[in-house]
C-alpha cells in the first residue's frame, strides 16, 4: 500500500506534506476476546479495528475472520478503503477490522459468541455516524445481524445503520450480496469498451467462487463471456472450451466443494488455485485473497487483462512485471468498489427508513461504477499511467 502511494504521489507531482498523513492510520485498536467454547474451555482470540482516515466522512470497511489476519494486513486494507471510497465518490473514509481465527473450526454458537464479544470490544469507536463495518472474508449477513443486535443492546436503541451487508429483513439493501461481483462485471465491461471489444466470447479465469467470484462468473456468463476456470478452497476446475458455470455455482451454493464436483479437469488444493492463474485465457479475475499474483508466477500469466476482485491480489513486484509485459490491470480499489457503493446505498436507506427496489439499486450502482471507471481511465490517459497509479 505504501509503495503504491509513494509511486502515485511522485507521478502526480504531489508534495509529501500534502499526503504524509495518509501514510499513517488515525487510530488502531487491538483487543483480546476470551470466549467460552462448547466444551467449557476458554480460548482467547485476537481482534483488530483500524480507522485510517475520516477526512471524507465516517470510516467504512469490512471485518474479516481469518487465521492469517494481523494488524499490518488490517492497516493496509483500511488505507485501501480510504482510496476506494474516494474513487467511488462516496462520502466515507477508510476502516477495516479482523479477528485472527479460522471460522471453519468453530461451531455456530462459538462464532456468535466471538462476534458479540468483538462487537462489545469495539463498540465505543463504531456507530452509524462514526465507523460502519461490513462483511469481508469469511463473514456474512448473519454475522452483521449479530453485530446490529449487540450494538443496539449496548446503546439502548435499534441502530441498523451501524453496519451494512445485513439481511434484508434487518434493513439490508436488496442487491448488496451481489454488489461486489456485479461491480467487477461492470469494470470488465467498461475496460472492454476502452479496448474496442465486448464481453461476448471473452475467455475468463476466476480465482474464488464466493460472493465476489461466483457472482461475477454468473454475470459475465450472462453477458456472453466464457468461463474457462474457477476455484474454491479445495482447488480449481478448468475447461478451455468453457465450463457449465451455472451448474457449478448451483453445486457450490449447496455448500459443496469443487473437489467433489466430479469434473475430470479438477486441479487440487493450493496448486490448483495457483495453476488457475496461469491458464490460457483473455481475462483473469482474482477474487480470493491478497498476494496471489507474485514475482514467481507473473511471467507465466497468459491473460492480457486482469480485473482485481480481491483486495491486494497482486504484489508490487508482480505489478511491475505485468506492466512491463503490457498486461492491463483494473486495480482492486476500482474493480471491487461495487460492494462499498451499495453499502453506502444501504446506509442511506437505513437513515431515511425508505427502501429501494432491486432495479433501482442495480441502476444506481451501474451509474456510480461507470462514472468511477471513466474518471480513472481519463486520468490514466492524461498522465500516461497505469490504472492503479
């Protein structure tokens, strides 16, 4: 994050005095979370909430549950949120939260107790006009519901606007679960327009098939793209002629892993996930975790276009190699901004107690994404720079 910031400032001839504060988060909170496990034992988990900048409005950013989460990661993600909200032109600053835990090892009861304890620990610094969390890696609408309930009990009044990404019955916005994936599809479409092409017939490889990758896969398929590879934690499936993506996603929604899909082209485990990045395709859409495209595999990537669905999937070293090779990258802070844009819509609906139709949400999202892409594209052309810079 810091490396990209310095490079961009140099390119834009921006003096350090004018951006130095963005190199440091405004607040960092680290908390210990003792939880009674189902067997009666007590385990202590580590949690974080980082507030990077509120110069444009309340802090905004997701909460991730992951065994590799740490303070440095959360700080970088919080900073990226500040830039993402500015690029999307919504009145938020950047924040991020996390708990160092593998949620797959917890029962539902343990997960709920952990979430409620974490909410109580960060409650003094969050709120609808201060800091508004949302789902991220391994968190979802149900977890956001637990946060709303806990925070409302602590403050003594129902406050659905404390988080976004809630279920619709709790004040969530229609279209929010699909928003990040839909934003990726729109970013891919806008990129193809600038390249005088369309999505029809475009061969796409997608790392991850959750709320981002899976939704993007279906929407790209609906626009005529050919999905040649897709993966989950168990590995990837690949077919150079195109996958039956609708059937694969239906299979995954039943909480089944791709290793059990029965496809003869299955590539197992981490190796499969990494192999998917280098298959023969026109566009690569990394929609899993950060640091997937590295100096080690950047030379093997055959895609001409990369649309970053995940946060920080490309390392600085890989970015340099890919730029030198002429690969065009739509960076995460633009490509996956659909989620925070519709989070903003959800927050507006909560504050006004007036809710929009799905068609209204999707139409407003498209307007915002198209405008953001045009701004970035025009700036890149004028500065003769990459989209990321």
